[in-house]
C-alpha cells in the first residue's frame, strides 16, 4: 500500500468524497515526498485549481493525514503523517524533518493547563538544530 492509497482511505473514512481533483492532489503530495510546500502541490497538481489544492491540504490536515511544519526560516511546509500526535525536529542546514512523540511533553502540557487554568486544546512543537549528517559535514570541513 502506498501513501496515496492511505490518503485516499483516510479521506473516505473521514466521510469525504474522493473526487478526481482530490485524487490528483493526493497523488501529487505522495510524489513530492518527505515535505513540501502548498505551492509545490499546486504546481504538481496540474489542471487542479489553487482553491481545490488549498482546501484539500486543509482537509487532509484536519483528518490528521498531513501535518504542517514550520521550518527554521519561518516557511510553512507539509508532510504526510504516520498517525497520532507528534512533534518535529528540523535541521536548520538541510531542512530534514523527523517526527517524535513524548509523553513527558504531554504530561507537562497537562500540568501547565492545571497551573494556568487554561483548557489547552492543541499545540505545535518544532525543535531546530543540525542533523547528524550536517554536524559531520561541519566537523569534516
């Protein structure tokens, strides 16, 4: 099963129709790989209107099929998710993005909610640094 099959199933499971334009957008996201911008999806989804691309991106994000990543330079990218809530580690040099989850962070958020009286409904966490490969390249330079 490839990613577009999984995206298609997730869309249908979420109660949404799989139209031809949506299928083109999902296939484009799969082809683009690890992370991509909305503009790259627009270009890769030739023949599909911009509004449809953006609506499909938003829908897949709401369904938890795609997540948004804020890169170190502030640019927004998207990536296919493997499911479940997670966070990102982003390499400031090469842009590589890795997912991670942590019960410690979730516990901290519960504690912060109790202390502040806030009902925390969502959050996003991106950590920035240099991946192993980029650090090795710096040492070798």
